[in-house]
C-alpha cells in the first residue's frame, strides 16, 4: 500500500526528514512513533499529498505522490493533527460536503455518510452544529471525514490528542474496528494506547527512522529477548536459588511480593523456560505462571530516543 524510498523534506536549509525508506502492506495497522519535532507530521503530510517531497520516491497503492496526487487522494483518508472542520455546519451536512469533494456519487452519498457516522458513533449527533461539539466528538467527526469516501488507506495524525481516558478507549476501539477493512498509519504519543492497536511500529528521531518492527522485535533489539517472568507460591528465596542453578541463567530478581506469591524476572540466554519449569517442579515449588517478559512500549520508546528507561 505504501512504498517509501529515500524520502527527504527540507524547510529552507533545515531537513525535517532525511532519507526515509519503509514499506507498509495492505491491511496493516502501523504505529508511527517519535518525539515532538521528530518529523512524524511532515512525513504524514507528504504521504497525504499535502506537501511535496524535496527528494525521494513515495508510492501509494502504486501511484506516485508527485505525479498522481489526485489519484492518491481518492484512495486515502487523512486526519491531520488539527481536524479540518467547519464550525457552522452540522455533522451530517459537513460529511455530505466532504463526500462530494471526494467524488462520492449522488447515488452513494447518503449510504457513505450514514456508514461513516455509524462507524464513529455520530448518528445521534447528526443534526448538531460542529461548534457545539466537545473535543472528543470533534475528533470523531475528523475521523468520519477521513472515512466517508471509503478509502483504502487511513492516515491518522495524533487521533487521541487531547482526549480524556474514556474517549481514548473509544478512539482505540474505533481504530480496531477499521483494522482489516483499511490500511491504517497512526501517529501517537499515547504509547500505552497505540500498543494495543498496531501490528508494527516505525520509530523516527530527528528526521530519521531509528527502529522498526513489532513490539517484540523492538524489545529484542534492546536485549529483552532472553528475559522471562514467572510467579511462584511460597519460598521465593528457594525459588531464586533453584533458578540460579539452571544452565544459561545469568540473573534472577524479585519484581513483586504479594503475600505468599512472588513475581520473579529471570535473565539468561536461549530458551530457558522448559529447564526452569523442570527445576522448580522438581524442587517442590508451586509455579503459578511463566512467560517471556514483554518490555513496555514506553520503555522501548524512551530507550530508543533517550537511551534511558521509564520509571
């Protein structure tokens, strides 16, 4: 769906993005991560045919952004960081207007508008003036205008910005519903939320992509591959002593003590879980849970961009 090769964009003498290259397959939900000023919005605006690149090549569904912007605009829905809303219009009237701008036929107009309102839970607000809507509902209208022509690709720039916790959950559920029907590229700094909806991530810093892959891939990149977390019932010190005898184990730490239940983190090389289970059960220790440790996306992001762990 998206093929980017050597994308560079200058503002005057300053390079906002430099030599970006990445591919996004049809149907994927991709998280675009980066600090403020890293180059996320500039990249999304080039993909959305809002800005022309200084150099490089960008193909959207096989069309070049510099040669075929009108064809690309038919295939994408773009929610910029500030939704392009007209306050004096009603929700339904605005979506009809946008649909017509996007080339939706008169025969399909009512269906497309209704479908966009249903997907974004705006049917009950269809006759409300946009000026009367809360920030959360304005964001919904912004997503609806990006959806109204049934695009193949959705580009969402900070869709959860300024939302309260309930609205963030609702926005996350909305994006999850779109998964599979559309390819989605979503930029966000609410890392706990983006981790629940994305298949893969692109991490950008100072205009360059510094990491890419699934959350597990990024964790492995930072040396998290050999970590295991487990819970035992009773005798935590005995469990620690037993685990340290397992070949390949280099460190055992206590994460949490809750009554008789101890949460432990084990670091080592290779797949340690079968031998760890055998050793604990053989020592008569009750094992409640064991699985690979997952680095939190916040920690991964901070390590990649700052070289330090989250608190």
